[in-house]
C-alpha cells in the first residue's frame, strides 16, 4: 500500500472532525474513525445561540455564575457584531464553540467567560482595563494571556510567532486555564480549517503538530491530543489520510469476527473471576497507525495491533487481578508489559499495559485501569487542574504539572530571546519519558535520550553547574551517559566545576540547555565580549574602517539591530551568534549611505584585505575552546571556527573535521596564531605500540613522568597480533618541542616498537 502524497494542494475540509473530542464511547463497542470530509462546504449564515452552552453549564454552575456567562456572551456578541468567519457563519459562533469544549471539561465560570471573550482584545481592540472593570481582573488576565502581540512590529514572521508563544506559555505557567482555553480554541479552528487556503491549512496544521499536540500530550489531554493529531494529519497529507482511512474501514469488516471473539472471551473470563468491569474495544488513530508504518517501515497489512481493548475496573487492587485473569486467558508477549500505575507517566497517566497473543496468533494490546485513572487518562490536567482542593493540598498530578509550569518560568529567566525560549520548551515536550531514581528512591521523569547531566540540572541548577562525575547503579560513568528506565543516579559535584560549551552537545532537556547557556552568557560575558571586540576591530580594518566607532554611527547601528548596546553586539560576536564580517559590512553600508551625517575616518594604517590573526594563549576561558577532535598544541598550525553559542573553537590546520566544516561554512573561519607567553599545559593524545609483556605500562608511565608531563587518561587495547598491545595516553604537555622530546624518550624504552600522536 503506497502512502506517498504528491498533491500540490489540499482540498477544503468541513468542520466535522476525524474523531469527536469528548463523545462518550459506547460500552462493549469498537470505536471507529470518521474520515475528514474534504469536499468544499457552502457558506452559511444565521445567528448563533448559547442555548446548548447554558444547558451544559447548568449541570455544574450556579445561577449566579450562569448570569455572569450570559453577560460575557452579550458583550462578546456586541463586539463581534457584523463580523463573520470565512465560512459565512457569525463570528460569535466560534467563541461559543470554544466555550462548549471548555464546558465539557467542566472548567469554572472565569474560564468559560474567557473562552467567550478570548478574541475581543485581539480583534476588536478592547483594552484590558475595560475587561477588568466589567468582568474582574482574573478574567481579564486570562483573555490577555490568550491575545497575540499584534501591535508590536517584529522583524520576521518567525520572531512574531515565537514571541506570541512565549507570551502564551508564560501566561499558562501562571494559570493553566490559559492553555486549556487555547487548546479548545485551536481544536475548533482545526475542525473548521477547510475553508482556508491549502497553504494556510498546511502551515496551521504543522504548527498544531509541533506545539499544540505535544502540549496537549504533556498535560494528559489525550482526547484532544488524538483529535488534533488526526486533524493535522488530514490537512498536511490529505491523500495519505484518505488512503489509510479507506484501508482501516476495509480491515474493520475483515477483523470484526476476531474482535467479537476476543470481546466475548474477555467478558466471560472477567465474569468468571468475579470482577465487575467495563470492556471497550478501541481503534488506533489514523495518525498513530501512519507513524507506526513510517517509523518501522511496515505496510498496512503488517500493522497487526490496529485494535486494542480497554478494561475499566472498580478499584486499584482489581487492576492487577484483571491483569492476572487476562494472562491466564491469553499468553502474554515477553517484554510487552508496562506498569504505569506504580510509576505514572509524567503527565499523570496511569494504566497497566500488556500485549497478549489472541486468537489466530494476532497480538492484542490491553489497557487496564480504574474509573478515576480513566478520567485522568482522557482529560488529564483538566480532570484535576491546578487549583487547590478544599483541604488545601495538591494531588500528585497537580504537583507534576506545577513543577513543569514552574520550569517554564525558570527557562524564561535564563533565556536570551523568544526563539530560544520556544526551542527549549519544544525540547521538553517529548512524548516519551525515561524514569530514573535518586539515591533516596524518588522517581524523576526525563525525556527519552536524557543524560546524567540532565538529571543533575533537574534536581537543581547549582548541582548541574558543579557536576563533575556520576554513578549510575553504583558504577562510575561519564556525565554524558544516556539514562535508562530504572537507573539509580548519584551526582558528584565540586565547587571548582563549571559548565563548558561542550555540555550543550549532550544535554536533552530545555532546563539544562537554558541553564548552561545562561552561565556561559553571564559568567563568561567579559571573555566573550573582549573576543568579540577584537574580532569586530579586525573585520573593520579589513574593510578599511577605523575600529573606533563614533557615537552617531553606534546609535544608527543599534537602531537597525536588535541589540541595545555595542557591548551586546561584541558579546554576540564572541559567542558566535553574529558574524564579525557581516557586522563590519553593515557598518560600511551605513557609512556609505549616510556619509554626510556620520563624520567617520577610514583606517589610516596599512590597508589589507585580510585581517590580522587572533592571538591564542590557551587561557582565555570558555570563550575559546581547543577542539577535542584534534587537540591542537603550541607549535601546530591552527585555524579558528566561530561556532554559535560556543565562541571560538580552535582546530589544527590539518584536522579532517575542520576541513569538512570549512567547505560547509567558509564564512565562520578566521586566522588564529599562538601567542608568545603560554603559561599552561595542553592535552595531547599519543599511542605506544608495545610487546605484550609484564611491566610495559609501568615503564612508559614512569618515562612520561620523567619527561615532565602528566598523564590524565590511559586505556589499553590488543593489537592486531596477539603479542602486541596498544596503550593510549592523554597527556598534558607544553608544546610540540616538549612532545617530540617525550616521544623520543619513550621510543627508546625496551619493548616499545612504535609511538605516534593521535589526531582524531
């Protein structure tokens, strides 16, 4: 079955969804998909009523609260009077639909009012002060958190999008109702996306898949998570969606006999065991099936677990009782059991998962949970959202959600701009988690692929900043080690340890990444600023301009950039965020475009098209890094790479990595030279080939010490012949002359047949 999609446009879709958000599922029935209707829909006109909404709300709100909701509706209706959606419907129908979705979650009166009012600030220019006066500060704060920053001019669409996300997410961190209303807003927009142009459908659907789907998953809103996924899939790949939906519909008929047989057998087994349980047949979402086919390179016929079953029992002990009953009925598949009751997912989800070999050898997945767990699994944080109970305590799910929301505020404090903030948040929205333990048995959930350093920063920023080593399950391992489920992690710290730019290459969480970048910006600010100042001065001289910029030119430069001070530009250059040559070119353009108003002297020294090399002393700190692939030492020919957020990285001029990178990004390379007064030692890797005999390592180590060098690491491997051993050393030396003398001394030792320097 071919799922490639070569269509150049996407047909319009109706406002009927691929799956209905909170429609109750019938017991003992297999739920199925409704394929998104991609035929164009006629424009509709008419009035919008809140009759259905008030009927929903009357089930749990008081008469006084309903009166407030009606006041919010009347104000919103008045503000949107005459405004219509692209479908032809009155615009007020959209806020009502959003409020109805929020009512399904039984959100409070303030959230319902905010849902009805959520577009009045953005579309009708209603001021926050007016909302405070009419509806109170809490409602106004919710509406403000949902409104985009339309009145601010941004340099690009990407910057505007990132800043709007930052505003919304920070409002969410203060009040989780903001994102609940926003998700309801996005869901209704996705249901009615078919009237938009094909390009807008794809753009909005990709944004939904990248940001809103992961947020819904992170908050445990599984119903909305699944529906948003399917709706976005239908608009991004319409032909793949239709093809897959058709295949699922055909398979549904073919597999009905198997499903019914399993259903009858499970009901009978549970009844015989004395268990009262509700059994639901469920079908995987089309996007879930598509991802499995794409990730595992399967055809549709090879995806056997399209159907699954859910068993909802009355109590916690009965969950495990039901599991045993099912394992007695069908054989479990080894390695396919997961206990999310004992160790819940980070979004609060709890269930037992097991895959059994059903009739005809078909794998069948079962989920077993209690009614309360089922409620949380379907509605997530909306089921127990972040407000204190009457006893003023927080549930475990509320505490988890609070911790994640608090981490958004921590990341915001340490982040330089909105695009970087969004990058960090996206990193933390991983759908899969790994669960590890502290030495005191506290469970920590981290994204799949997280390292011991991520764990350290998760505990506390200071522990991450001072980490030097770790023990996993009592075994010493590097900080870059990837964590696995069940690992027990102990972090070893030292007050003398500090983050380095290299740490950014192996952390996975937004909190760790933002904390490391924050340290590099603040603690190493002076070093980066000085380096950037030196690089800009050289770039200006290369275009024959004096490095001393007059105040009028600095003001004009700052007006045309996002920087607030010249020092900030120097810092950005020093950490590789800006290119010195491009900044110098921009300054030259300013001088040429406005020379009468900017009195500026050209550089009067010897004119050269090539700037002077940057001098390297090896003691510059984190603003200058010696590349780990080739470990340059004084005496080597060297080149410098300006790497974003890492400053200047120095390679040997014969380094293969450097040669490849120079071809890809030639503008990021500058000339560098060693300075004259070098007062530190440098790491260098050497390998000695020796006879496989007793005492060889001891003799070589002693000679290295006699040659006034220090050994920082050693490893041994067997050579190609059985009687040969290769011993790898990382040593600390002064320069190439010192290294040559040391290697001659080692080469003369008994049993050493060859010695060479490793270059990567």
